[in-house]
């Protein structure tokens, strides 16, 4: 009897050890992630990511080409549009993207209109305006003979560039037109521009204070899909300039809506922020610039 019970006990111990080893193996088994992390709530807001053990993929043939943007981890179409100065819906159209919620790291997307001029050194230049060819005609009357016009107007060509290059006080030139921005809120500035840490300026205020369009433009984004910006509005003013208005309490305009300078587009809030404030950015061809260089001086308090 004692021998039989010992054998049975040995068998029970062996079974318990096997079950414990199996449980440990299942807990330590690698978990394969999906190529796209679903954190957005609407089209263009999904975050691109790479699984921990993603198989090697061929390099996109357009990666690194002028006029193309290569998707990085954490990118969304909304962010790509902001970083390149484009409407994310245009990027979808130019690249025939069937599902805006499915983008993968390493993909290369066209971020300039088809036919737009791109510099050979890789710097993307804005599309040539339809009237630019007329502006670039040789000096002299349109109907003058070319040899006589070029010889007679040669001395006149030199003073012209300095005259056009005179620095304006608050005018921003781009897309074939001059623009003047206004302050989007009346609160005091509590955060200045820092290219590395703060891509715009922060203005204080109370919840519900008016947020105004800094210039005429079109709403290319209105939503909360860009991490760190809260309820965000992006306006496109021309082929060169975008403005962004972040941390709003409520949004009063919709995508594709045309707005006028000074129009109330949102109410100030603290969405995705530690206090009530407006974060305001001016982007020139997608790159953040110091808004104080484009805004009129404010009267001293």
C-alpha cells in the first residue's frame, strides 16, 4: 500500500510540473502586433506603426524622392499634411489611397500636386502659379523685338530685385499673393516659439474665449486626431501658408469650409493641455515659423 501511494504521488507531482511549465511558456510567447495601431476616430487619424517582428519589406521606390514623404512610426495622414503644408484629403487623392486608415511605415506618399515643380536637391517647392509664366517674361514691352528688348532693358534688370525684396513689416508672401495675419486671440502670450520644443506660441485665456482665423483660408482639418493638439483646426491660406489652432473647447467650423480673417472658428479650452490656452502655429510650406515675425505688434499692457 505504501509503495502504490508513493507512485501515485509521484505521478501527481510530475503532472503539476508539466502544467506549470506549459503556463510559463504561454505567458512568454511573443505577441504579434498589427501593422497599424487604431487610435483614431475617423479617416486619416490612424497611427502608423510596425509590429515587433515585422518581416523585411522592399523599400518603396519613391522613398527619398523630391516631392514624396516617407511614413515614420507614429505618423498619421493628418500629421503628414501638417508637416508638408497640404490638405490630407489631397494626399489621399494624389496617391489613390483606398483606405486612409491604413498606412504603413516605409510607404512614400506624393505630397505635392502632380505636375508641381520640385527642386533637384530634394527641397520641395510650391507649385508654379498659373500667372508666374507671365511674370517671368523678359523685360521690355510684350510686343518689342527680343534682341532689341534684351539689350535695351539689361541695365534696368538690376534694380528690380531689390525693390521686390524689400522686407514687409507683417506681410507674408506666398502662393502669388500678399497676406497679413492677425492675432487669433486677445490673451497674453505665455509661451514663445522654440523650433525644438514649441512650434508656435501659446496664448492665455478663459474657457470659451473666441479663437479667430488669422487670415482668410479654408478648413483642411477639424478634429482631435493629432496627439498633443487636442481639438484642433488647421487652415490653409494658399500654397505656402497653414495656420493651426490647438487645445480648443469646441470647434465651430467644418472641413472644406471657407473662413474669413477675424471669423470665430473655435472656443478656447484645455483639451490635451494642462491649462486653458490657445496654441497657435504658422507653417510655411509645412515648416513651423515664429508667428511673432508675421503678426502685428501688440500694444503694451
